[in-house]
């Protein structure tokens, strides 16, 4: 069995995902911008802490 190699990514609480329309509490709507940033930064894994 071969190993897939190393992965890198982020572990974030939901309230740290901020956008202009989230009223300061963070929400899943901000993930589009985060995914664009992760792709540019070559990050492949996103973990969100439980609510």
C-alpha cells in the first residue's frame, strides 16, 4: 500500500470565517473566498471545529 504523501491545510473555528455580510459572527458563506485563497496557497485540507 502506497502513502498519498503529505497534505497541508487549515483548522478553523466557524466564527473565524468572516465576510462583509456576516454581522461579525462568521458563517459558511465566507468559504467561497477561503477556498480561492486556499487554492492560491496550495492548501488541500479544511477542517472546521464543531459548533
